[in-house]
C-alpha cells in the first residue's frame, strides 16, 4: 500500500468512525423522542378520560391551571411536533446508514481480510 492509498484508508476509517458515532447519538435522540411521545400520548389519554374542566400544567418550578381544552391542544401540538422530529431523524438515519454501508464496502475492498465470514 503506497502513501496515497494509506492516507485514503485513514480518511475512510475516520469517516466511518465519525458516522458510527453520529448514528449512535441519533439513535439515542430518537429513543428520547419516542419516550417523550409515549408520555404525551398518555397525558392526552388521561386528560380525555377525565371529567375535569381544568387541570394543572407544570412549567418549570410552578404549576399553572389551564382549561382542559387548552391543555389538550398544547399536548396534541407537542405530539405533532415530536412526530415530525422523529420523522426527520428517521430520514437522516436512513441516509447515514447508507453512507456507513458504502464506507464499509470501500473498507472491505481496501482490506479484504475485514470481510465477514458468511
């Protein structure tokens, strides 16, 4: 392997590692958003089942009383926003996985000994 090929291999390995770490962070972020989504859905369900006309919302270190309708609207907006964030992350995840796969194939061509036994 000449100097140029070695440099290209090092760059490709660095790119692969960076993308792997980026994917890991993205998956953690997606997991946190999915948890947030479940919590919002549970809050909506509980509020819809409830007979109350008003309920409390926690904002920082205080609790604020709001109408049930107002709270439901806020929760549904938050759910919609969270869904959108998850979709954006999923699209980014797909692109990143494709890039990782491409980098992995290039690395396997450079280093045939890295090929997995099937």
